[in-house]
């Protein structure tokens, strides 16, 4: 009798966690992803700001799962499914379409940027959600400085003004890293350019930064960014964007050639393509056990799933790596229980192990269980240690640690390289 076949769509944190949880289960697993590498998303902003190389935050999927005997990897894009017939339709780069049968289907496709329909953001904004986004933004930032040195009039036109939208962890991290790059590194690279005129403007619609954090951490983040030259606009929203202008909701017009969009994400549209019920921000509706209601054997985890927080207000769990990892492990255990005759758990319970955000060199905020709060250098060191441990691959850990140590000691950044491998982005 053939063993049950589990298809996992997405090799992010959740998909890999599910796969690893099934390593001893009597099942065959196929992990599907359109890329052949896993991306460590929490450090994408460092690729975008020349702190790390692309290879430092990506690791081959086959290398991660090489020792798991019951797992096969397939590089392909899922374009649909026959859920009644329990078949997933795959598309390969060579335009071939293949069918992949399943007994259990785990959708772990992650999320994409949510621009909320604001005019011009899709065309001119720079999201930061995958490796291609990070490289594209790095190229653009460095090109703006090269262009301004060649044509100094561009400085007055906003070539060195960088607007970051979103005061969550990603926005705060990008803003802090950009100002450090400009004033610590590019000032030396471009001595004839008035780099001191470079501006970083952080726009946040709420009246505080880092909404998930407590007030003291929010104040520390605001004070640190302000001290380092970031212009923070609280209670402001972007109304529309052009290639060289950003217009705020109060009518103010910023001359800026760069808008970094860190204001929110929405679920990968795969849920709708599969014909699954979706809710807010396109997240797949799941039950307490993370199974899709009315679709036995079909599960959704991580950013793509509408996982209830368990509170009375009906809030969903945030789209964060820890949620993806824990939900992936849970579903892996659920499938393993079903295939071995054990009783599965009735509901998923998320355990919040804390939240961290870095604000640039030697500064971060961290809120941990038991009421532990860290700010400044201690929080930054805790942030460094956690991210080194979470990185996939020993080589990546060594490379990232070496880069961080060099950056800290010398204020230098290595990968200040402009690569072009496709059409130029508008703006």
C-alpha cells in the first residue's frame, strides 16, 4: 500500500518547519517552491542597505533537507488544484505543466506587499519582501548617489531623499540602516557629493512607532531614529506617489526619488487560485486545527492563513516568522498523528516568545516573556544572537557574523554593488 503523500507549497519558515516535523512520519513529502533557495526575510533590509550580500540570507533548499530521506524537492510554481481529485497543478519555467497528487496539502505560500490601492505605489514604490526586492532597492539607492554626483542638480530634485512608509519593525530597521549607510559609508565613498543633504523620512499613519511594542520601547525607537537624523512623520499617510514626488494626505509634497514600502502585507493570492475561502487581506480561512473547513487534508499556515489569536476581539495572529514556524510544526504533528492512528490535537496555540527590532548600529528594542524588556546595546546583542541562531546553514552564520563584526569595527560595508539582471524599475 502506498504511503500518504504530503505536498507542502512554500519553502519559507512555515513550509520548512512542517517538512522537518514529518521527518520520522510514515509519509512521502514533496516540498514545492518557485525558488530553489530559502530566504531569511528578517535580514532582507540589510541586503537592501549594503550590509550583507544576497548569498548571506539565502540557502539552497536541497541543502537544508538533504538528510530527510522521505522528502523530495520540486522547483515549480503552483498555479491551481483539483481539490476534489486531490491533485496540484504545477508550472515550470520551461512552460511545462505537471500534476502532483496529494493526500495532504499544506499551503505555506507566505505573503506579498499590500499597497492598499494608493495611486503610484505599485509602479514607483520599492517593497521589501523577497530577495529580488532587496537587490532592486540596493541597486536603486546606490544609483541615486551615483547619479547625484554626476548631476548635482538632482539633489535639489529629491535624488537623495528616501521616504520609508510604515513604522513597524521593517520600516524602523530600514530607516535606521539607510541613515547609517549614508552618513557613515557613502560620505567617504563620494567626497565631492554633499551627502549631508541626504534625507530619510519615515512616515507612519499611527501616532507611534512599533505598534506591537510597549510605550517605553516605542519612545526609545523614536528618540534613537531622531538622534540619528531620521525625519519621523507620525499621524501621516501617503496619498499618491510619482517617480520623483511623494504626496502626503495633508497636501505636503516631498521631492523624493525613492519610496520604500513597509506599510503592510497581504496573503499570497494562491489561496484564491486554489478556490479556498479567504478573509481579510486574502488570508485563507482555517479552523482551530489549521485545516481548511470542508476540505479534509488541506491545511494553511503562516502568513497565508487567517489564524485566530484566541482573544475575544477576533484578531488574527501577526504575519511573523515565529507564527509560521510554530504553525508549521503543529500541522506536521497533526499529519503525523493522522497517519499513525494517534488522536490529533484539537486546536493550535501560539506561544509568544517575544518581539525584537533593531534601530541601527548598537541600538535595538526587545520585549521578552516574563516582562523582560531590553533597550539599546543589550537588546542589539540579543537581536544579533537570535538571528545568527535562526539562519540556515553554518556557512551563512559565519559569513554574517564576519560581516557584522567588520561593519561594527570599521563602519565599512562590503556589498555596495549595482547589479542589473532584468528590466529597470520605473522611477
